C-alpha cells in the first residue's frame, strides 16, 4: 500500500476566454479535512461539489485552494463607484467640521483629498468573472489536475516518511536484546543487595522466607510480558502501514501503546544500563509520533 504524506503542493493552468488561470492547492497535516477555497472564481453553487471532491481525493489535512488570473493576459475592467465616493466625501466633511482642519478641506477636486478617497475600500472594484457551466468545466478539470499533482507530491513524501518510521520501529526492536543482557545481572544484583542489607539487621535470617520474598519481588520486576507486547505492537505497526490506505491516525494509536510498554519497562528495569536503553527507545518513539502526525 502506498503511504502518502499530508503535506503537498499541486499546480495546474487553464485558459478560459483567452485568459490564463493558475490553480494551486497546498496541504499540511490536520486531524480532519479542513478545506479553504481562497478564490472568487468558483461559483457559489459549485462550492459543495468542489469540497466533496477535494475531501474524497485528498482525505485529511488543512487544504488551501487558490485560483489566480494571469494579469499579463488582460486585466478585468475596473468600475469606479461614484456614489460611494460622494458618501465618503460627505463623511470626511462632517468629520472635520468645526475643527482646525476644516479650512484644509476644500473640494473633491483637491488632489490630496481625491487620492485619499480613491484608496478607500470598495471605491475601485474589479469586476468578478462569472463562470457559466462551460467555463466551470474547464476550471474544474484544471483543479483535478492540480489535485493529481498534489497527490504525486504526497506519495513522494510518503515514501520517505514510511522508510523513516519503519527504520525507527526496527531500532526500538533492536534495543530489546540489549535490555535482556542485563536481566540476570539485575536479578543477581538485587538479590545480593537485599541479602546484604538483611544480614545487617538480622543475625540469623530465615532463608526459606528470604527466597519466597525474593521470588515474589523478582516476579514484580519481570519484563517478559512487556517485551512480548512491545514486539507485537511493532509488528502491528508494520502491518498497518503496509495494508491500510490511510493509516496515519491508527499509527498514532499504536505508537501510544508502544509508549505504554516502554514506560513499564523503564519503571521495572531498576538498573542504570537497562534504563539507558529504555531512554533510547523513548527517543525513537517520539520521532515516530512526530512523523506519524504527517502520514495520511
């Protein structure tokens, strides 16, 4: 199964009425499909259709869609809102009336005043392109092409992500035998330390009772179950990333279970060398969690 990253970029171009339009789609990681259509060229009645398409094709992620018009291919005609200019002028006169600045306000023909009003919001409007069904079909095909290009980008990123997290899973597994090297040494050390302390406080200790207590204590520190479960979780991580089309969320849950077993190993290790290998496991697991957040 091909793993895809949630980070990607796709671009395409199309020509409508002798004007070139550029479509860009960008995505970063996110828990769900958060789609933002940042363009006025998509007809309102087509937005839901477009959102459904992007969700089905891209799955999860924070997704931004841009459609821009090539200004070199011709700029849409501009409209000057005369009524709004008059309203701004009246408002300006009213605001300065009775103040020392009133004498500086002469007439709309004043160059400075005219330039100021022309910069006010919505005074100069660029006419928006209204696409019919034919024009929308051309634009939608271009959006599909950009979406395909984004998915190609995601697949390329996904190959690297998959290799990285699987290498770290293998590292965690490789640390288990290193921990096992210290298990017998740890038991002997604990037994010797407790027996030495016992001799200090009791002249003739009951060895049978001592052995019973030692067996109980060592059973509490036994890590065989944790090692078995840790290996199982690592195998499940591999199976999931190989078999599911969008494994990202599930990999995050499996990583949490791996973390629980590693933490239990650390709490039971009771030996400095074993704890160092546990710390290495935790370090690799944190990297896996971080990378898994970007897997679709």
